């Protein structure tokens, strides 16, 4: 099927063939289009604010139409949408940003910066109020950064087309409203390298579906590739004085770390996928250097050709898709400010034991000691509560001694459950959370 006909079919399905479950609530407030909000986060490690840059109407809403209120409460930021007439909450979603990590750097102690960001919500039928909140480390509560009123008939909403990038149908399983729509978009691929991008994207998709538990839910995914042409091949290595003219401005040496590969330009990423059904974005970077990054409900990014490429991709996708935290840690101090140990972290696979009942306690065999002794290396891994996680050797705990989120081994049962719950959310099945 030609891709333009396939996209037309997707739009038709979104508009006309949504099932009855959740239909009344969604169609009361929204049409099957996307409202994209570009905004700035401005601040330092003492305070932050948000300010609108622009609104856009885009042609496809591929997100959930049943669970409109976020059931997970993951993320360091939240977007809340209220019906302006009744003040009722009609949509919410958590997310992370690269700016949120920058706030924890030494640089943020000494200067104030403004970073561009972008979120998407269903396009409203009537006037709404949109709120951006941030989870403050001091109390782990959400605090308002911004609340604005928007009339969907406002002539200042950008309704124009952006550049039409070729879209590749890698895997089509059905109606985007009831599937996870994973989109690969390339950075650092020139016009002559677009065939390589397509091969790389298909290779990464195969790697994902060979990894439990994704192998069990392959039918729940659509996979797309978006061909974006860069002027130069490769990626920035700013710490080595190497800069490339690429479409999405990806680069190593984020926050001075040589293997931390990210892009600050989330708006360029959103521009690239503006007409593609999108639930999760992975940016494939045309390099063989080891590295990557992932941010919950924002984007994930990784190098295409390193020997550990496949595992790094799945690890970073665990961050961006399921909100999983890093389970590795450092023997020395230096990252201890990332988590406040007086509170329970929001990530489902790490715990400070402050509210462990909300994590994986229900999965533990009876009489499992908490914390769980690490035992001898080489023993069969079993579910427990092992100290060392979230970059901290003390005070945070993980479910398994080894896991994809620690050292690129197979996902542990706790991470697998979190992934499957997120798949249920996107596919319209009932979501069970603690």
C-alpha cells in the first residue's frame, strides 16, 4: 500500500471507526486532531517558569481515547487540560524534559537559561485551559508553572503544513487509536543515506520485538520511519570540536558527558513527525559511537551503528516509553542530588522504601528480606530489593541484581509489568496500577 493512502486510511480510522468504549467522553471534548503547544521552560536550580511560544493544529491524534486522565503519575512535569466552562479536568499526561535534568547541573546553580519544549494533547472542540506543572524535588509535589486559556477558533493557532517528509510503513497492525505508534526519525543521514536509515529503522524494530516483553505484544504496535534529510552525515562531538549540520541537532557531550547523546531541539523532532501517527519517538543518529538518552513521554535517542546499539535502544526506550529509571549506580558520590531520599521516586522500578507498597512488594515471594542481600555473583537472579539504583549506591533499591535498566541484561519482572501496563494504556485496555 502506498504510504499516502495508508496515512489517509489512518486518518479515516481515527475519525470514523473508534470503538464505543470511551467514545462519549472523548468526542464530547475533542476532535481527532492534535493540539501541539511549543513553550519555553525558563529558570535555574532555585526556580523555573514556563511561557507559551506557539500553538499548532496537526492532522493526526494517535494517542489514547479512553484513559484521558493519566493513570500513572509518572514524570517531572504534567500537562493538564481543563474545560474552560466547567473547570473539569478532561485530559492529563506526565512527561520529562532535558531541561529538567539541566536544572540539576552545576551550571544551573550559576545562571538562568531558557529551553524550548513541546507537548501534544487532543485538539479541543471548545475553549480550554492548559496548565503546565513541575514536580519539585523538595516535596515531590506538582507546582503550577503556567495556565493559559485557548479558544480553538483562535486565528493565531498555526494550521499550516510543514515539510512533508517521506513516511515508511515498517509495521502496520491496525487503527492507531488502539495501537502503540512507534516512530523512528533519523538525524545525520544525508539524502544519499536514506536507504541506510530505512535499513537501520527496520533493524531496530526487529531488536525491540525480539526482547521480552515486547515479543508478546508485537501485534499492539505500529512502526513508522520518517525520512529526514541532513545536510551533513554524522553528529556533533562538541567536546572534540566536531560540529555537523544535521536536521535535528543531535550531539554527544550533553552536560559534558562524552557518551550522553541528546538533542535540545525537541521542536525540530516534532516538526519532523507532524503528520505521522506518533505515540513514541526514537531518534536514530547516524554514528557508530556508543551513546544515547531517553526522557519519559518526550523522546529517546541513540546511535545506529555501535556494537551495543540494539541493547542501548531498548534501554533508552524503556525510559521514554514506560518511565523506567536507571538501576545502575556509582560507588562514589556526585549524583546524590538527583533523588530526594525523603520521598518515594516516581519511577516504577526503583524505590527509597518510603512507599514500597506502591511498587513491587506485591510481586515478592513471602519472607523475602527487605532490603535483600546481594549474595554471590553468578547466583540465579531472583526478585528482591537490592540496594544501589538511580545513580546512588545507598538509599535507593532495584528489583533485580541485573536488568536492562542496569547493565543491558533482560528486563526484570517489575520492568516488564511496567511496560505491559503502558501498552495497555495506549491500546485502550484496562490499566491496573497500584
